[in-house]
């Protein structure tokens, strides 16, 4: 990882995985696209398929599930790392987006997530 880049979400392992999956590398793979990381906060999940460094940030591409609408989306790693929810009134303190660990890269079709699979089935079946 470059010395001038500091983002708690982009681990050396994820940066290495993104070298194999730069933006647009899985365009026509549909359910066979490989998910290389998952980020979570509350019920929201980002299934990351591709990414690459853009200046002092990483642009990620994936599927976001658990927000207003499930959709493919481009995501700024810096913006995602800056998200912080105050859940102190629930006894949880401040909650941030975190990378789901351990996670083994796999095809989207192999991920057990009803909302994700429903979205993929609507698009590709």
C-alpha cells in the first residue's frame, strides 16, 4: 500500500485483491462475479466486486443491500470510512462501517443473503 494513503477499510489484502479485479473487470459476469470484500454497518451491506486507486482514494464497485434500494453502485472508500452513526442512546457508542472478517472471496451466487440473491434473480433469471 502506498505510504501516503491511510484508510482503515483498505487493508493490504484488499488492495492486493483489487489488483486482480480493477474497475470494469467483471462487467459481464453477472452472478458469477467474484465478491472480494464485504463492508457492513447495521443492516447495510456492500458487496465489493472491483476497485482501484484514484489519487488519494479508492473507487469501489459493488452491490449495496439494506439501504433504501438494493443496487449496483460506485463507492468512495474515503466516504465510506468517514460514515459514523451515533448509537449511544442504544448503548452501542459510535458505529462505523467495518469490513466483514473473515471473508473468503467467492462468486455472488454463493453468498447467503436473501436480499442479495433476490436482487440477482430479478436481474438475471
